C-alpha cells in the first residue's frame, strides 16, 4: 500500500488564479458518458506499490475496465534502468530534459506509461532500486489528443477554444517555489504534429518525450535545453512471445488466423499475414501455434498493422493500454 501524500502540491507548487482559470477539473467539461478515466487512474496509482519497488515482469498499468480486460504491460529490463537514469538527470540538470527514442513500435510509449505510473505512485521516503530520493510533484501528460495535469490529488484538463482546440499553454501550469523541483511533463505526440511548443526557456518543467528518431519532433527544445537521449534496443524473441501473451487483441487475432488456416474465405486476415504464412509451407488448423510464431518472429510488426484503427479510436489510451511492438 502506498502512503503517498500530494497535499504538498498546493504549498510547493502554488497555482495562480489567472492561470488556474485556463483549466477545469476532469468532468467539468459536461461529459456524462461514464466515470472519469484519468481521475480513476490517479486514484488507482496513489494506492499501488511503486513499480520501481517491484521485481515483477508484468504491470497492471490501468485498473480493470468494464470489459474486464487486464491491460497489463511487459516490463523489459531496460525500463527500470532507463527510469533510474532519467531520474538522476532530473536531479543533476533540472533545466534539461530527456528524449526516449528508437524504431517505431520498440516500446517508447510503453516506457513512458511506466514512468507515469512511477511518478503517480511516489511514496513518502525513498524508493528501493531508484537510487535517489524522489518526491511527489505535479505531472503533466502531453499527448496528441489529451493534455492532463495530475495535481494535488485531482486531474485537470486545459480549456480549449474553437480557434485552438486541444492546445496547452505550459505557462499556465502551477510553478515550483522555495527550491522545489520542476514539474514532470511526459510527451507522446504524432510525428506529423512537429515538436511540442513552449519548452524553450521554460525552466519550471522537466520534459520527457517519447519520439521517433525524426529530429523535427524535438530539435528546438532538445537543443536549447541540452536534452539527453535514451535509446531502446530491439526486442529479443523471448520478450516478443511474452509480450504477445499479454496483448489485449491476442484472442481476436488468433481467431482470424485460425479461421484462415481452416480455409474460411471470409477470414479477416491481411494480405501481408497471408504472404508470410503461405511462404512457409502448408499449414493446417492444428498449426495455430506454429503460425503465430512465424508471424511474431519473421514479421513481428505486421501482426499489429490491423490494429491502427483501434489505437486511433482509443485516443486517451493509444499508448498506455496496448502492448506495442
């Protein structure tokens, strides 16, 4: 059980009235289509053991949803070591920043969600295996479709205008006082949007961005702040198999592959999947495990191509609810 207290946010990170007016609590936007997801996530992680204190290789990243899917992610060995290094950088150069980069699907966004869980579940005192003291501070999640502020036990979203929908002025955030460390800003944006604005010269925040190697996503702010780059290695076969076992779409994809193996012409299997399987000889309905292994080892990326629409529809969870490869 986590004994974290966020009451110090209002003391160490006061929020000017005129800036607070640019935000509203989650739920105040008039939506009535269900519980507040981000507040539920915040409340969930305030009660969990910090992921850095756990030796488990799997992590329940969000509470169980109404559809009872588990939404677990696989914790690669590099995740803990990378978080340790980013936290060390946060202390040594709070006016800097970090960029997590690598090939598409390598796990950048999943690592960012792991870091979010670490920051939302900061207990009182040191975190074992982190190697340094880390106190609870406000956290901003900055994605293409969602901007969320986790502050003082509540979740906030910026008010938008018809002229600039879904935008965020980082200058309206609470500000650290009396030597308090900067706010964390975790960024995960689509490449075509370019780089996030407002980070150059803003020393009240510490940005961590998950981005492709395309410098257009981060060139200006990373140069101005002397950001450090953290690369992720390619997945080993062992972790691909273990990650696939946790994938929320595993059953439906395997069902489609099995349907194709039985000769069902209406099978919803892509041409790329068919090419991979047909090039490896005659397979029967008894060869499902072999077929999936072929797809995962020879073309690990292709098996998730059909899920693009799923990621886009689940905008607030595009990177947090799925195991990505």
